[in-house]
C-alpha cells in the first residue's frame, strides 16, 4: 500500500469499479481538462509515479527560458510525441503543449500495463461492486487509514529509531547523539499534522504510516547524526556537515541525515526549512 503508485493506482480502482466502465485499457487513462487546474492535476498524477520527471516538467512549463527550451524537442525517450516531433523545437509558445503531450505519453503508455495488472489483480480479491459509490480517494483511505500521524505513532517511531536505529552505530549512546535525536523528535511532536506527513515523505518516501504499525516499516527507519569519533570519548562534526547544513532524507534506505545541532532551536528551524521546501527528490543544501 505504501508506495508512490498508491494515489493514482487507487483512484483507478474506483473508476474501474463503475458498472459503465467495465475494465479495459481506457479505465487506467483518465483525461485531464485543458485548463490550469487540469494541468496541475496531470502533473500531480505524474508526481505520484515519478517526482523527478514531474518536477522537471513543471520547470519547463513555468521557469525555463527560451534559451534553455531550444534544446528540447517534441520527443520522449526517442519516441515522437506527435508526427514530426523530432524536428519541432519547444518554445515559450509551445511548451504548454509539450508538457501535456509528455505527461500524457508517460501516464497512458509507460505505466498503463502495470496499472492494468494492478487493478485486474485487485478485483480478483475484492469484488468491484464493493467500491461502488466510494469516493476516488476513499479507497486508499479505507485500506491505508488516515494520513494524519498521531502523537502515539510519533512515540512508536521514536522507540523504533532510538537507540537501535541511530547511526553511527558505535556512537549511538554518546550524549551528544542522544541529545540530537531527542531534539529531533521534540520538533516532530511540536509540529502539526501536515508537517508530520511531509516529514514522513521526506524521510520514508510516503506520507503515512502502515496500518500494521510502525514496526513493519522496511527498511527500518534510521536517523544518522553526522559525527565522528574525537579522541577517546568525544565526538565531532563531519567536516562536510557544518551545523547550518539542512537535514537530508534518503528514502531508498529510509534514512534521515542530520548535522549535529548546537541547540534545539537550530535543529527545529533547519528541519522545518528542509521539510517544507523539498520537492520532487531535490534537497536544499
């Protein structure tokens, strides 16, 4: 349930369950209105599958200059998005069409087979009629629970991480490392639900915890305080991790890297800045 395909895939389940939409290939390929709202929805759907590509396309649509756009043409991975697309350059006037064609190709072609297999397999276990009348996002909520992260769940996560999930392993019991971990979870408890969900996405790649409990997370979450031994019993910061460096989330291994903070306030502010501003796989430094 907890994967990047979820938001889009579970919306497909509800659409495919409708009697008038007996499942076929078009059930997994919704259309997007040719409006700013439709464009946003299209990029959001793509982001649930590939954050990096969606972010790059957003930049094409809103940020890239004419000089940068001239290096692009109407192709995707060597496939022409329209007849003669390989000979058509992207310009400021045509970039909206380019983004729409690019998104449509990825969403309708590259991911269609996998999504069809997912929906077909799901309905072999759960009859489609049981989803009639359920809101598009309701299927995900029914199966995965609410996205809110409770104080109790934060406590469970802390117990899972401290001390056995602290890195470096040989320094996990050092007072400075334990202090940094305590400040980290203090900042999480002080935050609202929206921030907690974004923190999970920043750290684990998904904005909610599994219904089976925090302990079922795989790989096991880890919190790495960027320190190294200093003398017999001391620790010092790793040179490339000064106290003003922002935390980094590494979702492949469910790790969060943290500079050794000088105070709780410093950790709180850096964590807020990093989590509230990360997008599409990019981390602020």
